[in-house]
């Protein structure tokens, strides 16, 4: 082995990890707003551009010490299909598993990478070999101490072809992963246990986002004995190391967790969390439960938004997120396999009007795939501005003048809120104006909808993507690489595939960004989706909720271990307001 392979240096000095310094700088431009209604100005009409001007200070703690106790009742808009980290792919499952499991690293409020089960780590100068030193007293919820063998087991399990994990791509760059998946080796040679609390991970080639990727909810450590005991039911009875441990899952009603008294960072303040399940993203129903003091936070129903963001009874929290709402198109179903048809549909939709009239300018119009704040975001991308004449021209060039001969398309979603219906009806009208007829379809639940996407049964579908980690790879490669399990659009461009592989291996930050921008430019020309908006996190919290920390990954990454309930203080403030 070359001398360079033996030399070690702290991870943040590696060329491939310069991103760790750049991410916080970029993401610091996405301020979190904690607005207290009784002391803030009225927000301007166009909040997508001007909400920073009305930002107030965070809820005043007034020197009060955090208190232990209380059950936090948190709404979950859909029921997760599973809580097994190897299989979670949606924000609903991730929101829960983030509280039950830990990985080697974690993100803070600015998306810096911090220790979790690994107390420290270092990498070789060539960026190929990473050594992790585990905490010696971290325990699983069954009382057993976590060892390096558990980490190797958890990561190898995801690569096991028999498991068919949709998240196997996380470790495909590990040395020996390919041979293991082909059945040519019984172990992954790149995973090596040095001692009970030390392991190394060796990559087959440089992979710039590797350490950041380890902060994902899917890269979590599980106990082998519990997985083997539960079998396929592990996802319904999860056991991890996290700040909260699983208690029960009442199907269609709630998932209950309780505080982990021996958590390695210390017992969380809350006694437990009750994730209350609301099928179909009904924000109005969720808010009604919140207003009746049966939830600690809630989404804001748009019909009442202008009043609620001024309501002094609640705390409003807003923050731009690394996210994208889009209408996916199955690129293999005729006539959606024709780029001109996909471009025509993009030009036909009036995004600005939908955001203004239905969403009250709450979000930012998406002109590309990478959202603002994400490394590689390109503000020069023009996107597809509303141009029905251009849409008709492209449709005619594709062989469908005025839409004649164009088949009826189905637009699917599992969301059933009034706002989603209004959005889809607006899209339906816009497409009808160029001669394309659309039928609106609603899956009975999230799990059914997700299975439809996996099987390629939805010609058009509504999908929101929230970043798992702050790297363009998490959008472009995960969603649009031809062999990615999350590429529900079935998009395939060999040139894009080559660029995305190059970007993963490139350790020069600026070169890597240019590669991603070129890939995004080509993808936008191919128009595999209809990009709509970049989301902003916007929630109401009860006035007694303290310790709220929101990062740019949004609601699925709220560290519930930091939250505490200060009901006595809230009751006192309420009494003073009444006087």
C-alpha cells in the first residue's frame, strides 16, 4: 500500500471534506424565524421574498431552566409503511426513526456534521479510508452496549441483495460492496472491525459526500439479535439507540415513544412523544385538534393563514428548506417518453398564479431542481415560465396539434386536502387549455401511493422531496440517476449518468459544483418533471413549547431531544394578556 494510504488527518482537513466548511456558510443564509405574534409586524403580502423583514427574536426563555416531563403530541400527515431504517424512504417514516435510532454522525441546526455514536473519526489523505471511534457506553434500547460489529452488520445488511433495500446505494462506493452484492464474497471487505469500539470503512474510489451521507436517517445502527428475532416485523417493532424508544404502534391512530433514560447524550426532557396519524394531509383537521389543545404543533390551513400568523396565542416558526414540490412524469409511458411533450406540459402550467392565488405566495417558484441554499444551486436557471403558445407549438411538433390524439393522463396523489385539490384542478385547467385532458386520482393512503410509484403505474404524480443531507447528490443522483431506486420518473440519460458519477468522485469543490450544474442544465432540457415550488417550513407551536430547533432539512429533522414543555410560564403569560 502506498505511504499516502497510511497517513491520517482529521476529517475536516481533507480536500474532499471542504464541503463541511462551505455548507454552514451557505445554509446560514437560510435564517430560521421564530415569530411571537404579540410583538411582530404584519407580514408583507409577498412572503416568498420579504418575510425576513418581519423576523422577530426567538421565544423568550427569560432565564428559565428546561423542565423534564410531559408527552409531546405531534401530528404525522401519513402513516409510515415501516420504521426499519434500511427501508425508510419517506419523510413520515424518517420523522419517527430519527427519534428511535442513531447513526455514526448527526447534523446540528446549521447542518454541521457532529459526532453521534462515533465520538470521533479521521480519514486518509486520499479520502478512501475512514476510521471511526465509537462511544463506549452507548446502549441499544434492550440494554446491550453498541459495538463496531453492530455498525458493520447494519451497513452490510443494507447491501444484502436478499434484503432489496432501496437505500443500498448509500454504501455502493464501499470497497467490496459490488462483489458482495453479486454473491462473490460473504462479507464486504471495506467494512473492517479493528476492536470492539473501532472500525474502518474503505471506499473503492473517492466519494465526496460520504461523511455527510452518514447523517441520513437510513444510515442508522440496529441490533442484530433484535432484527433476527423480529424478522420482517422489525419495522413494526423497532429497537435502536436513540433518545426515545418504541412503545407501541396503533395502526391508523398513533405511534408512541418514551424517553430513553440512558441515552448517551443524557435523558431527553420529554417523557415521551405520541405521533398522531392523520391520513391524507388534512391540515384543517390537524389544526382543529391543535386549537383544542390536543396537539403541540400544527400545519397552518391556508384559508385561515392570514389570521393565524397574527394569532398571539401561538408561536409561528418559518424557515426555507432544501426541498422541492414537483409533478413527476413516467418517462417510459407514451407520449410522456417524448421530451417535447414533457416540455409542452411544463410550459402550460401557470406556477405563479397557483402560488399566488392558492398558496398566498407562501413558497418560491422552482426554476430548477436544486433549491436555494443547496451547494450547486444555480440562480441563472430560467426554468419553464408560463407560455401556453410555446406549449401548443411543442405539442404540435410532437404530433398532437391542439391536443388531437393525445391520450387522457392520470394525475395521482395520496394527499386529500382542499389546497391540493385546488392545485391539481388548476393544473388540470392549464393542461386542458392546450388540449391535454387530465383525470385527478387519489390513492387511499401513502403506502398504496408509494407502491404505485415503485411499480411505475402513475403517469403523472405529485411528489415532494426534502433533502436527507445537504449535498446536490441527494437530489440529482438519488432522484434522477437511471439506476436509483428513487427514480420513479424512470428518467434515463447516459450523459447525465456519467456526469453524476463523475461528480461523486470529484474532490475539488468548485469542479464538482460545475459538474452538477451541467447535469442539472441537461436534465432541465429533458424535462423529466414539472417543477412547482421550493417549500418553506411553516408551523404553529403551542406557547409552552421550548427548545425548538429547525434546520434546512425541515420537519423530519427536528431534534425532539431538545424540546421541553413550559406550561406554567405559558399559563402565566396568558393570564397577563387577559389583564
